[in-house]
C-alpha cells in the first residue's frame, strides 16, 4: 500500500457527462500529480500541484481541470466526456526535500469507462 | 519537449538468462527513475538515479545512469518468473515523463 488513496476505483459514465476523481496523498506529501494511462498513449502526465498551487502542466485537455485543496487532497474534473477519455487515471504524491530523491508514490488508480 | 524512449517494448526471456532494458531521453536531466507495474496494478518505484555514473542494485535488478549519453539501463540478472511485469523509466522534475514501458515476460 503506497498510502495514496484514489476514489472511486471504477467509474462508468456516458459521453457528454462530467465526473470528478478524488485523490488523497500520503500523509505529509505536498505534491500531487495526475497521470492518464491508456493502451495507445501510455502514461501521460496531466498536471502537478504543490501545496495548493499548480506547478506543472502536461498534456491536459481544456475539458479537464484539477485543483488541490488546503487539506492537500486533489480532484481531477473531466467534462464533456468522449469515448477516447476512457483510461486509467493515476494520482501520485511526493514530498520533495532539497537534495533528496523525489520518487512518486502512486495510488491504485480510477478506471474510467465512457460508453 | 522531453521525450523518453525505451527499448525493447516487449521482452520474452527464459528463466536464468540475463538481459538489459534501455532508456534514452532527449534533454539534460540529472535524475532518472525506474518503476515497475504488475498487470492491473499501480506503479511501484524501483530505483532513483540522481547523478552521472549512479548505479543501484536490488536483487536481480541493477540500474545505471549516463547523463552525458542521456541513457539509463536496467539490467536483469538470472531472470525469474516473479520479475514478469512492465518496467517504466521516467525523467523530469515537476513534469515527470514516462517511457512507453517494457513488458517483460519470464518463461520457465
């Protein structure tokens, strides 16, 4: 168990709908990352937050948004869903300390199926 | 944009054999990560390589980093079935980018 909690584990919805994925980082971790994993695209970095502030942005669509709350949990909002958004969405956390490694601890993921 | 390339993408090995997975990346970076993913599971950190020439070993796996060549290797020694998984290398800081993964199958 990595200590990163993601809910829900599975989500089935229809095209055009909106969903929210939730992530609770490891205790004490300030950074939260979101990744999308699919067979054709592999692991794609979406966005990173550090202590409530957006730190880096990757291949995140405009239909997607995220935020990190004061208690450090994060939510990824996906709207106007398309079939191609079906994927496994991972959240990861880390606690960067100057001079030390910043390996990511991954949650178990949310499997999103858009029908 | 940072690109991370792994090869091979698929690797089928006999138990007891040795093999190397390669990870090339396109921009300067002093840190490289290796992760393992079992089917249907999440990713687990294996190694963090923080400087040129860094070498780390855990059991039958050994990872090394050559920042000048922008190359990391993951060497598998005397493979066993339990090593069957997908192995990813990743490079970057805030926007860590992953390679496509190497799906390793170890056969008896």
